[in-house]
C-alpha cells in the first residue's frame, strides 16, 4: 500500500529533499524514505504538502488536468470588493494562461493560525484581508498572480487543503501519515 505523508511546510523551506544552497528542505523535517512531493509550494508559501511514492497518486494530485481541488488562505493587501472577488472567481487572464473558475470568499483570519517567521510586512495605513480560494488547478505562483492582478497583492499564502486532506492538527514542520483517498 502506498504511503501518504501530510506535511505542514513552514515558510522558507524548499519543496525538495536536497539543497545545494544549504537552505532548509524536506529532508530536515520528513525522515521517510521513498516519498516525493505531489506538487510544490514556493519557499515563501506555507501549508499542506502531500508526499507519496505512488506515481499515479502524485499525478492525480499535482496535474492541473486532474482537478483535485486545493484550498488556499491568502492574506492580501487592501480590502477586496465584491467586484474583485467576482474577477478572482471567474477566471483571470494572467498573460500566459487564463485561470479556471474558482470559488473565492472573504474569511476571518483563520483560528489557531501560527505566527509566520519572519512576520509579513505591516503598513499602518493599508488594511489587510483574508481570502479563501478553492482552485482545481495550481500553476506556478497562481494565487499570488491572481490577487496581484485584481490589485490586492498576497502578503501571506497558506495551502489549507488538497482534496480530502487538510492541515488540521499539524503545526508548522510537523507531518503525519494519512489514508489514501477514496477513488
């Protein structure tokens, strides 16, 4: 049976098991052999990373054509209007591709959210807001590019869920084994 690892990737950690630059990477946190990330998170993003040695499962999770939903929490600069939320959810032309429609809504700051190290930049005269975005694709820096396109740059980005799996109960740097999803 395939091993599935859920890992809460901290800010600044590379989504690979080796680091030529001696930056923190997966081997510093996950001592499990023969598992690999099913998708990636940028070093400046946090949250759920699914690791497995099952190639078919990796493809099902990571490939945008498979449509396994991913839920992100984004702290953005400014207070997005209903029009900005409609634009985010309706599909945006980002130049090299048009995003698929997604579900986007305002949320309160997530309860129990850990402090980020280093903290985000704070500007006293510019408020921030939290958004939840549910995407069925996950292209390079997509959420950051989407929020910037509507005038609300992302300050902090956390992937909360991938398909049936969530970060629930996982502190940054912690991991646990998980059950395979129902097919």
